[in-house]
C-alpha cells in the first residue's frame, strides 16, 4: 500500500474532526490520489500533516500554488468551510 492510501485510511479510521477528514471522501481520494503538481507535490504531501496530527483543525496544506488547482476538489470545500463562505467561484482581488 502506498503512502497516500496509508494516510487516507489512518485518517478515515480516526476520530479526527479536521476539515480534511470531512472533505476527503473516498470518491475524492480516488480522483486525486495519482495526481501531482509540476513541482512534485502529491496528495500525500498535502494531507500528511493532518494525518500525523489528528487534532489539527484544518489538516491539509497546499505544497505549492498549483496544489489549489490540482487538488481543488479537496481544497475548495476546506477553504469554503474554514472561511465560512468562500465558494470555489469566488475571486480574490490581487
């Protein structure tokens, strides 16, 4: 079993209340598990901290800017819930 699967099942079998646990469904995991950013960031990289620290509130971190796009089916829900209303189609002023 690869690292992403080990992390996912450890998270799902835990009593963590983190945002990553709530938003990383098996369907989302299956969709994202093989993806990687051009800098080499994987799903395992994004969820490792939350799986090692089950008391984390968020539980996932983008390894690079591209992670927000590549792993959007995870990050969009986490960001929206964390910020209490920031849906994926919202725009930030730069």
